[in-house]
């Protein structure tokens, strides 16, 4: 279990002094835990032994063991493809690299299935349905593509859906129109993007409800999110896989479809009529375009008349 989850788990029984330490740790996680036990105790206003008792209660042998776990998580969060190229170099194998990679992706998708409670999908779907104002979608450098996909789906379900795409400085002006009636859906995975975090935090300060899709190390946005959907993304590649994240987004969508009401159904039917009227897609009921035999066409083509000359009878 990630350390942040240990600090926030519902069944964790804390004394008032221990709760102060947890509050300090979460206030600037994970940097807040990288100093000495004495400095952490001083910032929390408790004694050094209280810090030690807390980390032992969490299952660690002592503060050094606790901090080692924290450093492991920090290193995992900051891994870049460049650093991971050597670590993920494959040894000789009878199986092809694409097969090995796809196996690792399938394992991550299965972990996502097993680790995400059904209640989380219920919560996410309720937020989408219950939001009276705007639903705004935002993502990082790669995850914005998942946000855009989700936006395209949600536009069929309800009005007021906006995909911010590549976040520009001018987009922060949009915060003025966001408030308690609105929902911000964020996709943010490790090597978390600072502008995305700032936008989400400022939206939360304005009362906007936050839904976050993230990884096991959790974006800092998790601190202000009402619902957090976690998907493991590490694969047998220098690059993280977005397949579990896409599958998780589609699972939310599938749940929304299964619980949609008549209003949503009528909206989707109206959209389909508009598409059909404008020939947006090829209707399977229509005959396919006839293939032209270019050789026959060239041999039987009627000569075009020459201006000023009458065609032959």
C-alpha cells in the first residue's frame, strides 16, 4: 500500500498528537517527510518519541525505515523515460518484446480491475449526472488525450462539457466562471504537471468539485479531489502505459451508459439524427459507392466537344 494511503486510511486510529504529524506530512507530501524526525516533530508541535510511535504504528521498524519507503515512492514518481531505459532493458528471451510488453500491460489492466471498488465508479458517475453547471476536462502532456476522449463521450450525455486541451496561460481566466455547480475532471500521472496542479487547486478553492484519474503514487491534486480513480501505469517499457487509464475512463463511461435516464437517451437519439442528416458517417444500410473500372471508362468515354465545332452525328 502506498504511504499516502496508509496515512489516510479510514481504519487508522490516531491520537491527537499523531493526527498533527499526519497533517504535516500530507500538507506538502512527500517533501514534508524528508527531514529528520526532530524537524518533523517540531513542525507538528509534538515530541520526538511521538513521531517514532506513529511510524511503528504504521508498521515500520523506525523513522529510518519509514523514510526509506518515502524515498522509494519519490524516486518512482520522478522516473523519466531516460532514467528508465537501462532499468527496463530486456534480457534475451524466447518471446518477442511486443508480446512481453503486452503481457505487462494486461497485468496492469487486471490490477486496475481488482483494485478499484465498485463504489468508486458509482461515485464518479453520480458526479457527472448531478453536476448542474459545467463539466471541464483537463490533462497533462499525454493524459490530455484521454481527457479529450472522455470529453467527446460526455458531450453525448449532457450539455456544458468543455475540454481545455493544451493548457495555456489564458485558460486560467476560465476559473472566474467556475464555482460550486461545476465539475473538473483531471487526468494527471507521474511527472505531474505543475500548471495542471495549479489550475485544479485554484478551482477547488472556488468550490469546484474535483474528479481525479491518477497513478498509485497519486498526483498532489488528490488532496483536493472528491473522488480519486487510481490505475497502475508502469509497464515493460521506458514509457508508462496509458492503457489502464483509458480502460478505467471507459469503465466510468460504461457505468454511466448502464444508468442513463430517458433524457440522456433522447439527447443521443437527437445527436444521431443530426449526424445522419449531415452524412457525418457512412450509414451501413446505404449501398457502398460503386467501384469504377477505369480501363472501361477510358475506352468508352465520350469525347468532349471542341468549342466552335459541332459534334459528329
